[in-house]
């Protein structure tokens, strides 16, 4: 886990207290594309489940995450794929 990955995990954990959080560095899949750097940590996929997203539209959930990660998105992160949902209850 690199420093950008660690900051994303720490920020989302502190901000949303997620029931589930997966942050995947997919930079290797974008080598040679715009925004890619040889050292990686430019393209991430976030899968997060948090109570903060209950009753919130998909667009609003994405905005909340983008706001929380504004510093990373303004600098080292070129692309962020997001799946944000409220936790589901076991049947």
C-alpha cells in the first residue's frame, strides 16, 4: 500500500466510518494513458458501504466522496471509480 492509497483509506474511514471499505489501486491498468505516472497511485476504485449513504442519491454519495478526497483528486489521483452504498441488512 502506497502513501496515496493509505491517505484515501484513512480519510474515508475517518469521514464515513464504513461497514465495508475496499480501495484498489488500478493504476497498472492505465499505464500509458492520460494522467498515469510510472510510480502508479493515479487510478483507484473505491467500494464503500456506510450508514451516511442511506437515503442519499447515487450522485450525492459520489459528491460526498469527491469532497472528502478533494486534496488527492487535486493532486496525485487522476481517476476515481466509486461504488458507494448503505450497508444491507442480512436476511
